C-alpha cells in the first residue's frame, strides 16, 4: 500500500508493484520480533508500526527495503536498510 500511495506513480510501475507481493512471504509477529520492536521503540522516537517493521528485518537478518527516510536513517544494531528506489 505504501508503494502504491506514491504521488504521480506511472501506470507501468503500479502494475509492477501490484505483482511484487506475490513473491513475498508473510511473517507472523512472534515474541522475538515483539521484544526487538519494544527495544527499538524505547530507544527511539519511531512509531510502533515502523519499529515492528525494523524489528522483523533484524530478527530475520533481512535487508529492509523502504522509501521512508525515517526507516532508512534508523540506527539499530543488526538493521540493514536500503532505499527501494
């Protein structure tokens, strides 16, 4: 949804974005992610949903792809973030 909300999104890019989720894996919120999200929330002014996203990336040792300067600038041990565009 975040990607599709981009202003002036070209139609072709919108189609690509709509197909992108078909290749994703849904990750359930577990205790490890919850605990890491709470740690991030306590240490920063980042809102809880973004803390959950960052925590999930850290726990899974995955690269966080984002177009959000706040997430991209977040400094947390283990967080690897990259601009999606």
